[in-house]
C-alpha cells in the first residue's frame, strides 16, 4: 500500500531522519513508537507530503507521491497534485484541527465536497453514517468548542474517513487528551483496525500497540532500531537495551 524508500530529512543542517525504508501492506496496522524527539512525527508527516524529505521517496500503490517523471528527470509535484495524494493518505493530528467556525457536520462534508467533488446530499448522508460510527450522531449541529477533547478527536477521525482514504495516519491522537477521554478514541481506532483499515500510528499508548498493532516500529535518533511483529516485540525476550529502557520508562509514567 505504502512504501518509504531511503528517506532522509534535515532541518538547518541537522539530520533528523537517516535513511529509513519501510513498507506497509494493505490492511496492516503499523505502530511507530520511540522517545520524544526521535523523528517519529516528522517521519509520519512525510508519508503524505506534509513534510518533504531531503532525500528519498514515498510510493502509494507503486506511484510516487512526491515526484512525477518528466523525460529522465524526477520533478517535485505541484501542490494540486500533492493534494490529490493527500486525499488518499488521510491524517489525524494530535490537535484535532477542526474548523472552529463550522458545525460538526460542516467539518465532515467540507473535504468530500471540495476535493472529491461529492454532491452535498451524498456528503451529508456519509457524514451522518460516520457520526453514528464514532458514536456522535447527536453532535452533528454543534460547534467544536462545545465538545470535549475526546469528542473532537472522534470527529477528526470521522472527517478523515469521509475522504475514503486508502491509508490513515495518526500522529499521537490521544496525547492532547485528558486520561479519562483516551479510551473513547482508542476504541474507535480499534474498530477501524478490526474492519481492515490500513493504518500507521505514532503513539505512546503501549496497550493499544500491543493489542491492535500488527508490527511495531521502534525509532530512535532518526533510524529504525527494530521492526518486529507486535507479539515478538512485546512477548518474546527483547534484548535491545535501548528499547528496554524506553518500555520501562513508559511503564513508570502510566498512572
């Protein structure tokens, strides 16, 4: 579904992603973990061209998201082309990013109508179905400020799903939430995984990673330290000292 090849990224001369290769198969849930500042979110954002790599490429079903070929040269895609691919690679952010001046329903139908050119009636029917799916059908006419953080994040997930993406990226979707609201968002994500949605998730929620992840990618200092099945990563003796320290730190921070 998605292939990342030799991705490098530098900011002001400092290399933060160092030659990462990764393939994500259709229907797979890949959970990306690692210490803060290790490059996880930057790496995720490059998967749908919200960040452009210094070197390397990202392929969606074998086609480059970042470049088109002109003659024998690779030319960066224009913003209009990038938008087409971003519609296929959905993104759920840490901070919700809902339009404050639009109702819940208007937030969800905006993308399909503007980008996918879906007619309003069809977009509304799909939005209502998705609101049922995330358990918020009664919030369709409310504005984001009237919702809890967990409700806003579930609306953000519904909005991303309304675009009918081929893969959905989650950038620490629960880290901005109060602890008691985390579970309602993770439940929606678990249901998506059970339905076969292809997902890449940056998170510190180890319970979710253990239960839902097919593969665990551990990133530290801009490189993949370990790429294993979730069962192997969590349940078979992991001899990597750096990963042991990370998991012990996460365990101590869980209240």
